[in-house]
C-alpha cells in the first residue's frame, strides 16, 4: 500500500481531535446493519470495554491514514486476522458489502461532523476524501470496485441503506452499551451526556427511531447551540492543541506495534 501524501485531504481532516465525537454515531450506524450487529454481539466485548473498541477503531484508521507502507500493512494484517474469525449464521466480517457499509459510516460521519464545526468542504475535496476513504475499505480486502466511485454514487448508496436498514434487537442492546457505558474512567463520565446528545442528535431520524431513541425540540436546540459555539471557537484553537489527540493515538499505536500487540 502506498502511504498518503502529507497534504492529502484525509490527513488534514483526520487530524482534527473534535472528530472523536463522531465515533459513537458511526458505531451505531454500523450496527444498524443486522449482520454487523450480529457479529459484534457474538464476538465483541464492546459492552464491557467500550473504550477498548473505540481505541482499536481509531487506531486502525490512523494507522492507515498516517502510517508508512509498512505500518499500513501491519495494521491491515492485524485487523484482517481478527475479521477472518468473525463468521456466523448469515454474516462474515469479510463480506465486502459489510466492509463498504462500515467504511461508509466512517466517511459520512467524518464529513458531517467536520463540516458542522469547520465549515463546508469544497466539492472537489469532498470527492477526494471519498476516494481516500476507499483505501480504508480496500485495506480490509474489500474489492476496489465495490467502493462508490464519486460523491453522487455514494449519496445514492447511503440514502438507500438508510431507507432500508432494519435495526435489530441485538443492535439496540449494543446501543445501550454505547450510550450508557458502564466501565469508563471516572474522569470521562461527565462527558457521557454530551456524547449521547451528539450521537443521538446526528443520527438519521429513521435509524434513531429504529433504535427506540427519543428526541425533542429542546434537545435539538441544545445540539444546535453547542455546534454554533463550536463553529465560533474550535477553528481558532491553535492547531497543535486541536491535533494533540491524534498524536496521542499515533504514539499509542506505534508503542503497541513495537510490543507486538
């Protein structure tokens, strides 16, 4: 695999620490697919260790986005080895259709949150980012021709999936673990209500209803106010501060790789 150029759109966008707020939304969208939910329910310890799964997901993405060829291949090999074991009645983590869906939730959630805080991406950059996110899918051995070729194709695919997915009981159980995590550090517990507001508020209405999650005009106003404040403050925070979280994740990933984990 060829590493991304230093000026790649995906490297610039992914550096923003605020995007961690999109993680729970992406996870709920992923498990809204019944086959993904079945695999997560059967093989993941997400309910007991929610931060561990988030750490692995973010670590994979950053390893692909910022790694050199060797690091990219190492991260992809580790994830593919795990996925080969996730097989059950009617589902497989190596299913290209599921790989496209997982990649699509990461791309769409990233774009949505980035544009809410940093402002709209130019159309050309949005298309380039879509092509670059295709690398995350193909690194998991998804055939390249399965990934949407352009933004219009992606939007048609996305709208179709959102209109047809049926949220399962397994997915609703996973969602409870995401939104009301039991085993998180005490210092992070005050952030849980904020995470719930952002995650639930940014879900497509049909998917939110499928999970049985309530929403109200008051919550929408709170969400809109929060994003208005973020738009007028976050972009002016010095870049080294905004990007500090990504550097921490990358150091952790490199440390785990050297330790053979």
